[in-house]
């Protein structure tokens, strides 16, 4: 049993848990928490998402364990960590035993391979379309995706889970060009006209005006997403409460826009793991908007989404990797999070984040020479974007954090309980 699973304090947000008949998990790839008004962005208006927050439980510190859905999803669905062996009796098995199907819908054709690597009831992908700029928001790729979900909402309610994965910001940036222009000031350079998502890597800072143009183009896509989510919420509100689904809004990872020498994400060049790529939105709307305006400060993970769905159907979910987010008090329970992609690792506690590379993925962890591993250390939550590396000034914390992260990864690999973190990592800077 993983650390934090049995030790969570079960404190339901409401006095009574109402079970649901169906659930929708909407995952928008490349959508980071930094571009949502209810997560503190004051530059980009997202009125529909603000309304979602008024009717949802919002998790301030949700992190993706791995931004690659092909790596992440088999573990999420089977209740294991991406750095651990895939389990066989996780959330999908519990739902299957209860005859509750889980259907994955996506506009990403790569996800078809999940038919072979998961226990999903079905996997359906939409036909690919050319990457061309749309004349209106209604003609965008995101709008076509949203249309399928709106049709589903109008069908008679039945027990099922729809896991809807949109390429989102990793798909075509096809919002009308005027959306970008509306976000530019008079003295700004004209935003780029790119439709294919950009990708660049540098070991230096990007020119501010150059990065700004891509930020405006990205924000145009978020504006379209916000409009479509407004339509989705309006449709849900019109349904009788007992037919409204539990809805989870989240992402597998954000989209770097100039920080840490990277713009964009690409399969052949793994994204660098920092908060701009790992900190994702997570809002859970219960039927009727129950417990709306609730904000949770503890560390949430994408592994918590399906256990929350399982419990919302009235099914028991204990002793697994994730937890029921509507039934625990995260801030008093979860102490850490470990993320991984290739040889990169990102370790997070309430007060610190740590980033490093393993020398290689073949050497046993216990055989690694720690002085050969370069560590970056950041103070949390103050350094939101992780631009002030304090590893040289806090060498003791950096060393303890590295040893703790490696011990936690070894526990995952061995399918053993994770060790508790040392007191030093529980102490603010």
C-alpha cells in the first residue's frame, strides 16, 4: 500500500455524499493552470471557467505525474504510479466488476493503442482533420470535440464513465486570428500566424516579444476552450440534478511558453519538467454544483481522479495509489509527489520542489553516485514558476531531497510502501 493511502483523514466536504449515475472526465492536453482566471491569471479573461469554479471543488496544487498520456494512462487506469509496474486490480477493474463501462473518446489517434494496454471498455478516436485556421470558434477542432460531448449529455442518463481526451493546445491552434490580435497591445508586435503548435529548445532565455506572440496565440486557444466550456456548463445546468454527471476538468500537462528555454512540446524531445508543464487545473463539479466555491490547498494528483469517480458511484476504493478527493483532507495528509519522464524527475513537497536527471535509467538507484547528479531546488509555493534555483544556498535540503526522492522511487519500483519524508523537507524556507 502506497504512502498516504491508508493515512488519509477522511473528511467529506459536505455532510452527505450523493452518488452519481454517470461521470465525465474532460482532459485537455497542454492546458496549464497558469492560464485560468480562478488559478490567479489576471491577464486572460476566462469567465466560463470562473463560473465552473463557482460550482466546483477546485484543487489549487494538482500535479501531473507524467505529461505523456501514453505513459501515464495505463498507470492511472490500473491504479499504479508511472514509475512503478502496472497494476492489475485498479479503478478500471472495480468499475468493470460493477458493470460500469469506461469509454475513452479522443481526437488524438495515438491513443488507439490504449485498446491493447488498458482495460477500457472502448477507445474511439475522431477522424484527423487538416491544421487550418478557423473562421469562427464554432469551426475549431475543440468545438467539434465539444459537440460530441454535448450530444452525449442529451442522451438518456445511464451508468457509465466518459473519459474525453482532447489534444487541446497540442492540437492545431486554429482559433480565429482576431482572438490573438485582441490580446495584443498597440505597441506589441503582430502575433504569429502559426496553426501548428510551435516547438523550440534553447539553453538561453527567449526574446520577450518573441515569446509574447506565442503566448497570445496560446491564449486565443484558451479563449475558445473557455467559450465551449460555458456551453457545456449551460447544458448540464438544464438537466435534472439526478441526471447531471459528475464532471472533472483537468489536463495531463501544461505548455511551456518561453520559461526554462522551451517553447512547446514534441514527442521526440521530452518536455523539461517544471511547474509550467506539471501544474494543471483540476475542478470537480458534483451534480447541482454541490460544494461549489470550495478550494483545496493540498497536493492533488491525476491518480486521484478515477478513485474519486469510483467512490462517486458508491463503490469502495481503498488501498490504491490515488485517493477520493471529495472524501479526504489533502492538506493534512499528502506530503509529497514524484513525477517522471524518461530520465527526468520532479519531486514536490508542500515547501520545496526538486528537479534532477538520473545519469541513466539502467543503473540501480542504490548504485548511483549522488555527487554526479545536478539538482535544482525551488521554494514553494512562493516560486510559482521555478525561476530562482536555491540549490547552492540550501545544499542540505537539496541533498536530503534527492536522497528522499530516490528512496521513494525505489519503493515504487519494488511495490513497497513509500518512506516518510524527513522533517527538514517539512520545514518552510
